[in-house]
C-alpha cells in the first residue's frame, strides 16, 4: 500500500511562491466545489509542495495528516486569489492515531489533520456540512474533487480544481472509504489531491478526506482512491475545535 504523500501526491512548487505549473482520467473542471476547497502549501527542506484542503469553518481547514506540518511551514491559498496571496496558519492538529509509516508497518492510521488560519478565510469561501453518518454501501456514488494532476507525471496539469464521480467498492470499513471509477475509465485521485474532499453524490456534504491512491501496474493514480471517513472521527474533530475556540 502506498500513501498519497509517499507517492508524491503533493507537487513540488518551490518556496511559498506558489509557482506550481487533479484528478486523472475523465474529470472535469469543477466550479461547484470551489467555495469549499483550498490549496494547502507545505514548506520543507526539499522545497515546497501542495495538497488540497476543505473548509469546515470560517477559519478552519480539514486535510490529510501527511499534508500537515508546524504552522509556520504551512500556507493556505484560496482559489481566485492572487498567485502570491497566501494565508498564514495559526495552528494545526494531527489526529492522534495517525501513523506516518502505516503503509509499511500495516498499522491502523487515521490520516487527518485540522488547520486553523491566522485570520478568517476570504468571504468567497464557505464551510461545507459534514455527513456524520453516511450509509456506505458497495456501489454508492461519491463526488471527489482536488487540485492535483490531470495527467500522472505531468506537473503542468496541476492547479485546476477538477471533480468526478466514483463509486464505493469492497472492502467496506468503519474508518475508510474505498472508491473506484464505476466506468473503469481511469478516473481517480492523483498527485496534489491529498486532503481533498469526497462529497456525497450531490456535493452537498463532506463524507471523507482523500488520503491515498494507486493505479494499474506501476502507476500511482487512476485505479483506486482511499478516503478517511469523517463520521467515526467526529469526537476528535469537535473536541479539537472546542479546545481552539476556548470557553
């Protein structure tokens, strides 16, 4: 099993200049998801990279834990803003059950993180409601979105918010959603889509966060997408937000 981050699902962009050139396969540009989705930029010794994140409060983003870092090494970029108009981060929280080496050690891991911006997010961004009790069944439809590669291996295809429909497949899990292209056309998460939303089929509620993908053969994208279900993590999410908000 290969994690999205380990597979390079955050594209190197160089410092915080946001100079990066989504879903692979027959995905389409998506405006409906734009008010709920942002880029999360992460600085490291290797340069910088980006993931996708989802707005769940006026100053709070939900993303994948492997996309998170200390607050000073993160920035938020809102779609439609100036290319260098980056929002600073005040604090982050990684799920206590996240295990960075889980793909190698086969440990249970909850790959989720919360990010709070230092200032309220732009007014054009709106929080999405979370579906706390999804009835996940094999074949159920979900809408996935992200800023990642539209063609695996081609960084020039990153940076556009795209979306497409996937269907749940076995094995059913109480913490994970496994999904694939029901038409077998190669649609799925790819580089840069980590931390992005998996919505209900009508796009009105957030069901899971994209955390991992794989492809056919040696490819990393297009065959299977994995998401961390949010319902089982409601307690952690709400406790964290209450602690941040204070009395």
